[in-house]
């Protein structure tokens, strides 16, 4: 099965789950690692399926995609990383990023947005506040099926893509933000993602 076919299958599962009476949680949502001019983002469902990826694109593109997603998915929720005061001098770029976060939340709806902080990502993904970006990306790769080609089979190659094919640059941190939300707010066992990938939705018979 090709990568595009797997994405279509995941989207079909999500649509099926949304029609099921047993589930009431948001099923599709964008997760964003924001920047002052460019941001990374992924579109996830509540099973951890990666449906779309924006490795690092202009914030205008992100705003456009948020408007589309909000209109197409009435149960969608925006998940975005938020800087936290550290008691040290802060660069102008970080203040500008906070302004961008406000734009994104206004576009999607403040009541449909959840902020995730960096320390929450580190503890949820790596169980350590000493974790770096590389540690977080490596931990995420281990959560997904090792079905692709190359040295990192969770990502794979163009000829043999894995479930995380296309995730790169700032999209790794966006994915970490999304998975943190799933674990902390929706009860997803991150260690179960590989076992349940593209299987029946939770609770389905």
C-alpha cells in the first residue's frame, strides 16, 4: 500500500469514527510548532495517525490551512506550543511568536484551542526534562511502525515510505506537541501507537 493510500485509509477511519455514537472527542486536529515567520505543523487524528505534514512553511500558509480545517472538521481542535517564562532575558523573536500564536488561536477559535508547554512535551515524550529535540524525534520514531525503508524505517524513503514519511524540520516538534496533547488530554497510550496503527478505532467492535 502506498503512502497516499495509507493516508486515505486513515482519513476514512476517522470519518467512520466520527459517525459512531460511542465517541464524543475531537478526532482531527492541527498541531503547530509556531515561529515568528514560519511554523511547522501536522494534522493528526486521535489515534496518532499523521494525515498531513507542513515541515516549515510561512505563517500565512498555516492560517489558510487552519481556516480550511476549521470549516471542514467541526470537531477539530488546535493544539499549539506556547512559550513559558523562564526568568531570563527573552529575544524579540519570542514575543513576535506569541503574537503569531494569538493569530492562530483567533483564526481557529480560542475555545477550540489548547496550549502545550515545552516541559510538558519533554515529560510526555521522553520522561525527562533534559531531553533535546533529537531525543524527542528519536522517541517518536520508536512509537510508530517500522515499515518503511532506509535507516529510519518509521520515516522510510520515497520508494518505501513509513508512517512518518514527510515529517522533517519543525514538523517533528509539532508532532511532539500533538502527541503530548493526546497523552495528557485524551488518554492515548503512546506505547500502543504501533500496535494499533490503522486498526479499528478505540471501542469499535
